[in-house]
C-alpha cells in the first residue's frame, strides 16, 4: 500500500449483517452487533492509514420498514455504541457527525447524537460521518428546499453542494460496498459522482483491517480521470 496515495475520504455501504447471522443460525441482531465491531476496527484502521474522512451508511430512510424488534434493537445499539465509544473517539481525536433526517429519532437518541457531535467537534485527526435515517434522494430534496426557502433565484451545483448534509466535507474518493451487491442503494447520490467503486463478496461483519487494506490497494491501482483522457492525464 502506497502511503502517498491514500484516499482522503472513504464511504462504505455496510451490507451483509443479516446474511452473516443467517449463515451461522443466529438472529439478525447478532449480525448487527458484529457489524458494529467491524466499524470500530475499520475506523481505527482508517485513522492508522491516514484516511481523513470515513462515511458509513448505518440506517436508511427505508430501514424503518424492517420488523419493529430489529429497528428497536438498532436504535438501542446506536445509543449503546455512542456511550461505549465516545471516550475512544476523544482519545484518538476523531470527530463524529450524525447526518440525515435526525428528527425522526427519539428525543433521547437525538440528545446523545448531538452531545457526541458537540463533544468531538474540535477533534482534528479524522472524521466519522454516520448516515442515519438517510437517503440520497431525501438529501437532495432537502438541499433544494433549503435553497428555495432562502429565496434564491437560481439553483446551481455549488449551491446544492453547500446545502447537502455533507457540506464542507470533500466528496468520497472511494466507495466500498460489501456482500457483493452491485448497486448504490440511494447512498450519497450527489457526492459519489467521481468516486472509485470497490465491491467485495465479504460480508460486513467479516470486513476488517485486512479487507480495508485490499480495497485501498485496489484504489491505488486505478487511474482517476474525472472526464479527461489518459493522454491528458499523462501530459499533466
């Protein structure tokens, strides 16, 4: 792995928790709990490798349709993880953002999220963005509505970018999707326009430091064109 060519921002669609549990004859919640451990390990590895931003798809706007006991478990897991990991985030100078339509969560969980964001806001080693009650289409609709509410006469790319949940955060360089699924699932639709995409058959609970390293090495073997030809890139 080339330490001079580390993606600044990695986004991950963390898929496969349910399948991981099913393969082992366990309830789905066991997969979610092991998936939380994968996130802890991957975040630590990102910090070690020099990745400045990690954005993960934790709970989509569509996930409310899942069985109530699974949703309730996930809400409790979010709260439990915040309580357990906050000191570690502070020790490693990692900032955390919870981004999405947060108002749908319970007041208690909203309070935990806001307190974690406030406590870590000055941390400068890296940033973890946790997308919750999030959908790419919803984000774009919210951005355009905010622009309209400001009374702007025109909407352009810059104004949309500055009204996204991820405003002031660079777009992802690398999008990782686990569990072999070949779709983006309404995740960061605006921001991944030029991201390199890496799909792995590894289920999220089994995705750890070595798998992250393999994804970064794949990224480093690619030529990012941003619409240019290879000849133009070579000339520059």
